[in-house]
């Protein structure tokens, strides 16, 4: 009787142990599969987020190119970016380009990472600021504002290019202070220790970025250092140098 009871208890204990070991193994497998699935979801989310950021950055780079591409017949470049004395056509064209850029930002900038979105927001403020009347502001400061804006556009453009891995992400620099009295443009020959990028080389270049249509129907893409690539001919129904 004692042996029978011992065998019975042994069978029970063995079954319990076997079930416990099995449940432990099953729990480990399920836990591993859960972690694997979570990792795969996180990776998929990361890839999707990077894709959305890259998509937004590409569209904003194109928007900046269109914003900075102006008629080659207009000699007063500043008037294309700030309110200084100019013809009504120049003012109208500037307003249209600014509106188009702001609209592009409203559609795409939300997909950018926080740091880059803050840079875009600062650029948006500068565009709006330079569109405002400000009758008390001197013309010299307005023309400096135009250089500030173009230099900051280049800084933001390089930041957007870094999203696609074409360039390293520029470190953070404070946006130009429109309240300062100094006439030196932001990013142009900054003093040592100044919280500005040194865009002097770019400042001296043509600085034309974007698509330019010629009367022949030829379309070319220009970057900060000149011609980037020839593009196929397009119909000539659009007016020359519009982009």
C-alpha cells in the first residue's frame, strides 16, 4: 500500500513538474515571439517614419528651390524676397512665391523630426516677417534681411538634405535676429565663437537653386554653385524663367 501510494504521489509530482516545465518553455517561446513581433513592428514603424520624413524633406527642398528661383531679368534681387521699392509685378511675384512656400510647409513640415521642424518654423517666420509692411524699417536693414533669409534658406536646405543621408545634419544655430542693428548678413563671415554657420563661400556664389525655363524650351536645374544637371525639354507655353 505504501509503495502504491508513493508511486501515485511520484506520478502526480512528475506530472506537475512536466506540466510546469512545459508551461515555462511555452512561455519562453511566446515571450520570444512577442518580443520579435514588437521589434518587427518598431522596425516597420521606423522605416515608415523615415520614408515619410524623406518624402516631406524632398518636397520641401523642391519648394525652397522654387522659392529662390527668380526671373533672371530682375536686377534687384532683394526685392524678390523683402519689401523694398520695386515694380508691382515684382511685389506680386514675391507674394505668390512666399504663399506657395508657406503652403508647402503647412502640408509637409509636420512630418519632420522636432529639431528640423523648428528650423522650418523659424524660416516660415522670416518669410512672413519680410512680407509685412513695416514702414519704419530702413531699406538697408531690409536688404540685409534678404541676405539673412537666403542664407537661412541654404542652412535649412542642407538640414533637409541630411534627412535623406546626402549630407551630415548641420548642428543647431539660432535663426537670424531681425532686431539687431548690424548690417552684416547672418552666416556671412561670422566672428569666431559666433552662433552662426559660415556660409561665406555660398554667399559669394550664384545662389540660384531650382528649375529655370528658357525661351528655347530648355529646362535646367541650378544649385548654389551653378548648373547641376540638364533636364529634357518642356513645352514652351510657360513664360521664360518661371518656376
